[in-house]
């Protein structure tokens, strides 16, 4: 009788659920997953809350994560619609996922603000102005994938130091900081 081959040991990875407010947030998380697929420290799943403001994102996360399939749940939302101090407090009290943590990454006032910062541009104004500026710089809307080719690993690594929400998202995804040169 032949001896059995040694069992393969598989490492169990923590799981992260990212609940994005809309198409742009989900597209951005997917882009990060693609760029850093060799460096992800967690298994990342993203879902789309399909807009309707920050409060709806919180409700979507609570409904989706109540089955406790994920170690960690984060919300990626804009602060311009249906999001205030009462909602922040409610998010802090929420317990979801295996470890009970729910973290919020706020885009003030919208995701385009920090996408412009990643691209090295000034990001000032209200949501409408920022979306117009973003479209003028990239030639398309934030949820369209074509412009994301500009976001190479080098660009994202450099922006990580300047753009706190990007650094926070990358930390949650388990993407290690590049070694100092």
C-alpha cells in the first residue's frame, strides 16, 4: 500500500465585507483588489447599497452582515446625503460580523474628493463641483472603469501617505505599506 501524500495546509484568511454606497465605491474597491491581489491580507467581498445616502448604507450593512459570515465589516459612504452625528453614533453601536466591528470610511463630501487627491489635484467644493472637476480631469464618471488605469500601484502607494481615507481602506483590506526606500 502506498503512503498517503502529506496533507496540504491552507491558511485561513480573515474576511472583510465592504459595503459601498454606489457603483463608484464598488468599482474602486474592485480596482484595489486587482492591483494588490498578491498583497491582500484579507479575503475582500464588496456589495453595492445602490445609493440613497449613508443611512441606507448602514441599513444595508446591518441586513447583509447579520449572518456573521465576515470577520470585519466596513462602510464606504459619502457624507453629503443622510449622514450625520446620530448616524455615526448608531454605526459605532452596531455589532455585525464575527468580531462585532463595524467601521466607517467617510468620503467628505463624496468619493470624488479623495479620488481627485489621489490623482494629485485639489479637492474643494460641494459634491456637484467635485463631480464636475473629476469629470473634467478624467473625462468620465467615477464609476466608469476606464479612468482607473491611471491608478497604478506606484500612484496608490504614494497617495496612501496623503489621502487618509485611502490609507484607512488599504489598512482594512490588509494591504501592507511598501517598504521605505
